[in-house]
C-alpha cells in the first residue's frame, strides 16, 4: 500500500470522526469533537495495519511450505478495537438521580470506531454515507426522542409480602 493511499485514508478517518464529533461537541457531550476524531483515527490505523498484514500474508502464503503453517485472522484487530471502545464509551455514561446520561455519546464513539475500521479498509462510500446518517440521527431525531420521552411514564414500585405463598392482586 503506497503512502498516498495511507495518507488519504487517515485524512478521511479524521474527517468522518470529526463530522460526528462536531455534533457531540455542539451538544456539550462528555466526548466531543477531538475525542471522536481520535477514536476514528485510531480505528483507521488498526484497520490499515490489518490490511498491511493481509498483504504480507498473501505474499508468504504463496509459498507452499508456509501455506499450511500460517493461520492468521486479521479481523481480530478490528474486534479488539470494538471491544476496547466499549470500555471508553462506558466512561461517558453517567447516572444521576435516577436518570442515565451519555448513552448516545457512548454509542457514537462505538459507531465512529466502526467508521474508522471501514475507512482503513478503503470503504469510503460506506464510511461517508454512514457518517452522514449518524449526523442526521443525532441532529434531527433529538426532537422525536423528546416527544417520545414526554409521553412515556414509568411507575416502579415494591411491595413486601407477609407470606411466601401470598398472591399479589395488582
């Protein structure tokens, strides 16, 4: 893979992550513009490493002596990115007075990592289209989310039973 392709993919990774991160920064989320760019860039780098490894493996595998011995799964790198970003996202989730905040930011961090993996593989159309869809979801569907939450009421209660076999009439 030549240097121009690598540079192009890294730049696209930063742009795609920045597009999603801009919206999160605008909403004052725990993880904003730079965090999303860095997560996407990191995932792009891992994907580029996997792509590079795959090219080297193909060269080595052409030798029959190595073909039977060499067993490699380059998708494991991407799987570890997704798993690791899950922990990063968990750090953005806050609980306060019965409410949970930061779930959307955690989801965007995870999704941006997926975008970075796609960019690293050269899947620009998928990455840019997905980033646009994510941006639309974050920007336009916020109002719909508030309407749904306003009309939804939850009632949670506990009742102590006097006996094990007593039947609750509620």
